[in-house]
C-alpha cells in the first residue's frame, strides 16, 4: 500500500532538523518497514534544501499557506495532504522537529491490517542540546533517550512536582518507570477517506473525531513504535502554578475552552487520557490509574469553581 508523508517545514531552525534528524530517521524506518511506494508533500520556504534532503523520493514541494498563526499554516498543509491522498492510501503527518523509531511504518501497517484507521502517538518533547537523538533506534531506546533529555515543559508535567498551567500530558515517574497519560495525542498516520476532516486549530484537535474509537489505535507499548519531538529548552514558555498541579487544577484546565472557542479536552481527548503510555519500565501501576480516574470524575462532574 502506498504512503503519502506530509511534512510542513520553514525557517532555518526547522530546515536543519528536517535535514539532519527527521528525514534520516524516516529513511531507516521506511527501509525497515519495506515501504517503497512512498511520496512526500512538503510545504516549505526553501524548495532547494528540501529536494536535496529528499533525494531519491518523489516529492510535491509547495509554498506554505499564508496565515498569521504557524498552527494554521500547518493545519492548511495537513488539509492539502488529505485532499491529495488517494482513497485507502496511508497518510503520515510528521513535523519537521519529530524523530521516529525504526519500527513506525512496520507497526502502523500491522495495525492497519487489523482494521485500524488512525495511529496515535504521544511524541515526548525533548530539549535540543549538544547530543543528537539516535537515528534508527528501536522505540524503547528512543523513548529512554527522550526521557533522559526531556524538555523543561515535559518535566513540568510530572505528577507530584510539575507546576505547568498547560498539563495536556501528565507523567508518572517512579524509580525506573515512567507512565504517560495525554489528552492530546498526535495522529501520525491515518487511512485516507472522504470523511476525514481537520476543523480545529491543530491536527490533534479534531481529526480523530472523524474516526470511530474502535478504529483508533493508541501506541502504549514502548516496544511497538515511538516518535519524539525536539524543541529549544526556552520554548514554549508556559506559566506555572505556585505549587504542584493537583487533580482539581488539571480538571479545571481540561474543562476550559481552546483558541477556537471549542472544548480544550473533548470526549475523544478524555478517552485518550485514560490510556497508559509506557515510556520506561515494566508498565506496572504507579498510582497513575487512581489519579487519572479522579481527574476524569472531576472533569465529568459539577462545575468547578
């Protein structure tokens, strides 16, 4: 089955990551997955560098759409990909600051063969520094590297010590074990169909609402597949609470409105939040189930003051 890989990339920072990290990792993963029928759709301000990085691949290179918000520019590129995809084609949404493990395409094909129509991943955010993420690594090794090099915001979403006012992900660390629960997951691969829509500000907002829950696969096994994200340590700069987040403060955030005046955490997002995504360790319950059940009850309950 053919694949269409959509990557929006503009600006020198993201172009460098695209060239040195994202595309090399994709080359390995495509080879491991035995994927040869593949084409790229790239929206960029530097076609020359993109074409050089994608040498050997068929590539449709376009100019980015013009919007005031980079999120809207990306969403427009994602809509272009859905419009360009053939019915039944696999569509991969990969950002220029994402690195995948060597199994991502092989794992997705197995899930699609089971009847799944969307593959969701957490994309652990890491801080760019002197070390490069391992190219072609297996998922568990890539995730271990990501946690060792986690971004300050990732650390600020750790239960018991994190104070972020944007707790879209919640991490539970105990010894050598890390479990993640995330409201917003990245739909990195979908099966193209006319019913797919992107109505929200970003692709993780509403795209999966077009798909029945039974046809959505959330990657929770650290040996199945993984993506990580790379950001400068200083970005983004979210505000912080004065004390660590509580179940109540997280539920209050989840019940708020997003930038398009829609629910910050929809029924789909809350369903995703109940999944136990193993980043490190054996996956045993480290009190995360009780905490997340309490948060869900608060979200579903009476209005929070």
